[in-house]
């Protein structure tokens, strides 16, 4: 499912930057429990929140979706 693939991608990029979920959520301006549920494939992500995540990771949306699921 796409939710699982997006969640794995978020986790992969976050951990590559050595960020805890708590610190990452703070950088994104999102709740830590929301990040957790995204990474576990439990939630659909809104495009505005995906933009916040990409901004916190200093990557483009194109870079984010440069993966295979």
C-alpha cells in the first residue's frame, strides 16, 4: 500500500539525518504521534504536511518521491 511506502520513506530519510521522531516532529511543526502514525502506514498524509516534512529534511518533493515501492 502507498501509505506503507510513504511511511517507510519518511522513516528512511529521518533516520539518515539522525533525527529522533520527537526532534523531527518539532522541525516539521507536526505532532510526534502524527509522525509515528505516518511512519507506520496508519495515516494518509496531506500534501501540505508532506511539504512540511520535505522542508524539515531540506529536500524537494521530487527527491522525496525518488523511490520505488
